[in-house]
C-alpha cells in the first residue's frame, strides 16, 4: 500500500509540474495574433505594405498599439513596393527587401522557403507579398506548421485574413518578394 501511495504521489507531482510548465510557456504565435493582429487595422485600400510593417513594430513594442503613422504617410500610394522599406531603419529595426526576381520557372522557390523557415527559427516574422483577388496583398508570416507550410496573417480594414497554405499560393504565382528585418541585440 505504501509503495502504491508513493507511486501515485510521484505521478501526481509529475503531472502537476508538467501542467504548470505548459501553462507558463510563452505562446508567441498566440501573442502576435491576439495582441497585434486583432488590435490592428489597415486604414487605406493601398496601405497594406506599411500596415504589415506597423504590425512588426507593434510586435516589438517600439510603437504604441494605436500607431498608424506609416499608413497615414502612405495613404493610397499606388507606386509603392517593398523597395520603400529596403535598408530602412524604423525605431531600431532595419528592414530588407529580398527575392526581387522575375516570377517565372527559374524563381528559387526552395531558397525562398528556406529563408522564411530560417527567419522563423530565429524567432522573427516575415512580411510576404501574396496574390489576392487579382492583385497583391501583404501578409506577416508568423509560424511554420508541423507539415511545413507557413501561416500568414493580414488585415483588410478591420477584417483579419489568415492563410494556412502560403507555400501553395507562392508556388502558383512562381515566387514572390519578402521583407525581413534585423533587430538590435537584446530586442
């Protein structure tokens, strides 16, 4: 009986310890979605690029959650691209445009996917341009699924867009551009 009680107490304490550890681990993807995406809006029809950049700035808490200065400056600019943020430092975060290549059969899709996976492994997000309804819209890739695909979030006004088949979309369009970033040490 004592042996049975000992085993039961060990199992119970192990179970409680595991449960407490699981509760205290930070869920970065949930935090990004819940605190940034849900509280962010794209203000203008054509401001998806600065909107995505603002989500990154809000994630790192270098701007307030009501910050919309980049979108207000951009408004409905029709000739904008990731080039506008290439090598641009904003609040200590430096953005870089990558994969500015023709979208054809020679596009290095595997290299693009590996770059995105590496950024996610280093606990960063990636801004990506994806085709939507005959045009292009910017998304923030937040995580890689167990099957290897990427989950991308965006806003269209106050409406949240979520794509869980990012790789398929990129393959159908023969590639795309991304915007990565560097943060200062300790951020």
